[in-house]
C-alpha cells in the first residue's frame, strides 16, 4: 500500500447499518467518522440521464430531479453518477429519528455499497432486509426493484419486461456479493470526513495546540522558578557572608557617633558636668537629683527633697550666670521638677546624659 493510499485510508468512514442494533459492516480509518448505510428496503430508486447537459449543469439538474421524488421536506436523497447517468435514492422522512443518538448523519444507500457485477445482465441480490433485482448493461445500472421476499415467477417476469428483456420462467438465484470498500458510482467531490467529524478534529487540534502552549508556558515558569530559587539561595549565602561585616560596620558607626558626642561635649563651653555642679549648689542639704534632661538651651531636673516650697528652689538660682529663668513645680510623687532656661546656649547636637 502506497503512502497516498495509507493517508486516504485514514479518512475511510466506519459504515454502520441504519438499524436498531447499528451493525458495523465496514471498519474505517481513525479520522473517517461514521457513515450510516440506509437499507434498500427504506429507499426508492430512480434513474435519470443528463447526456444533453454540460457536466457543470448536471449536478443541479440531478438535485432538482431528486427533490421531485422526495416525499416531504424532511426526506433525504443521495445521487451517484455513472458518466451522464444519475442514480437517485430517496428514503423516508423518519430516517433521522431511526439513527442512534449522536449520529453525524452521513448517509449511503445499501445498493451503492454492493459490488458491481463483473458481467452485464440481471441478478438478484440478498440484502440486509429483502431482495433487490438489478439489470446492468455496459457496466451501468439500468433498473432496480426491491421485494421483501424472494420474487415469484410472475413478479420476476414483470421486472424483466420492464427492463426490455424477454420474460423467463425461472427466477434468478439470490446471491450475496458482500460489501464494497468504495461505492461503485461516483458521488462527486466530498469532504474526506463528515463536517461534524472535521469540526471535532479541528477543535481537538485547537485544544491540543492550547495544551501545548500551556505546557510550554508551564515549563518556562518552572524554569524561571528554579532559576529564581537558585538566585535567592545565592543571595542568602552572600548575605550570610556579609552579615558579620555589616554588623561590624554598624558597631563602628555607633562608636563613631558616641565619640562624636563626647567630642562635642568636650568642645562645648557649657558642659553637663558644670551644670550639675551649679544645680547641686542650690539644692537643700537633703536634695538628690533623680532625673536630668537637657535640650539645647533648656534644662529640666527632678529633685527629691523634704522641701516642698517651690520658691525655695527658684530663689536659690537667681544669682547664677548660667541658670537663667527658673521655675519649680511640685510633682505627684513628692519630687520637685525644676526647669531652667540656660543663658549660655550650647552648640547643636550636644549629647544628653541619661
């Protein structure tokens, strides 16, 4: 089998009988879908010749002739060609209802799949349901008739006379030629599969493409995630190595700040030590410093003493050159809070002694 034949075999339809059990008569390819074979018992056969028309007009003329034989708007028909001869099969309106659920409604008459005879003449075929008499001449089907049972001699004689042959006394022996892979007459250009099948294949292809794209995106995302995890691990390792250096730098900057504070205290003309000495000279004998807070030109201290008169503390510092404006406020815990406005301001950034 050549490559072309193998590709063509992929689109061979799986043919099933349009019966209750949907018997399979021919297995098809993976992309061929299902084609329903209409038993001859359901069909009417008609023949028309269009030798006087051009090939382009024959199809339209055959479709018109088929509609003339249809029994209603829902009836179906099939046209096959042997040269300029159109073979027309018409079947009943309830054919769709007889098809199994989900059928794709691609049809072929049973007679079209019975192999053509090797020689011209009359033959009687045993079909799925009933019998069919056929008359072939010049390799073309000239007449066809169906019987539910083997025809009697008189019925067979009438069929022969209808074919223009002399009526004989003997009925032909029924024969079963089997099933042909391809119809013996051309049905014109057709899709390699039913439209529904092709649509399903197209959607499957689109779905497969989407799955492929999604898989590619997922693979890319996983690759990025792995790379990011490796980068994070490398950064964590570098941070672990740099942490001691950063901590040492922070300690050095803290020590530098402390030294700068000490340096400013040494350069400041008004140090906290001198202020403490001035404040201590004005305190009562039992006075004790509890808190000290200095903010540039302002100084706030808390003193624990049995002396509860604020005037005693204010008057003690009136003669001080550095402790200018003074105010004293008794506290709730018995301590006296004294606020000073320094007359000699210190430079910015002076440190506080906690």
